[in-house]
C-alpha cells in the first residue's frame, strides 16, 4: 500500500520551511544590498549561506509538493477515464438453474399444470410436450430463447399470434423468443402435436442472455 500526503499537511510543512530565516525572508531585492553592507565580511558569508540554504529549501519544497500533488490528480484522472470507458452491466445477477423438467403436459381439474417426465413422447394429435426450468432465487421478467431441432420438417408450423418466432431455411429448426413473467423463478414452454409432425429424435435448447441453461433430448414415437 502507498500512503498519500494530504494537501493540508503539505501546506503546514511548507509554512514551517518559510520561517527558517524570517529576517532575510522579509527583505526585497532592492534592500538586500544595503542590508549586507551593514555587516562585517564574516557576517556576510553567514548571511549568504542562510540565503542559499533558504532558497534551496524553498525550491526543494516546491518540487516535493508539486511531485506529491500531481499523483492524486493523475490517479483521479485515470479513475474518471475508467468510469467513462467501462459500460455499466445491464444485469449483474447470475442466473442459476435449480431444477429442470421435460415431458408430457398434464392439466388437472383446477388448471394446475404438471409434467409427466419422459423422453419418449407418443406421436398422438393433441398431446403436448415441453419443458420447465426453475431459476434459483430469481423473481421478475425473464427473456429466454428456445431452439427446437426436428429430424425433418413438419407439414405445418403453428404459433400464437404475435409470437417472436422464426424457422430455418430447411424447415427443421425453429427459434422462439419470449419475455416471460417469472415471479416464482419458473419459465416454461410447451408444444402440441399436430398432423404431419415427424417421428424420431428431437432436441430443445434453452438460452438466457445467449447462455445455454437447459438441453432436452427426446423422441417422438409411434402410438402402439
């Protein structure tokens, strides 16, 4: 660590140095010659030595105070520059996943949604499958992105009106973006099987702020 001398202490030390030779200090250049002529030769030498010593002390004091005083100014300039150049992060809260679920969507008589966890989804029209992710100690809105990979293009793609939704050129991958209220830290999404949906292996990836927080691999299988 480095200790910095405060401006108040610098001024105090300087004033003490100024009082080393008060009589000579009070003389102007026009009176210095008359003053020296009043004293003997030996006294002149002593006086000249005092003048030289006082001048040296003053110059040293100014150099030291200038050097010391410049350091806090430079440090402040660097600090201000760093503050300006370093953008403030928009969200410093670290997202932590405490639980993930994937499977078939089930809704009870009271409207409560549960997930029957499985990686085998029967290809039956009306069946709904999807994921649910619990974020640890998180409340508020969450912006997430879901990428759904299919083995081949379905006959149709369908989403709710106004959904931020896009499809790849080959028709096998969809991207859904949504801002979802998560007062209890839970986010989720489900898909309903429609005629023409393909059998085979599927994969869903879920991102928050371009960070992958969940991957679900599953398979749509024929109904027995």
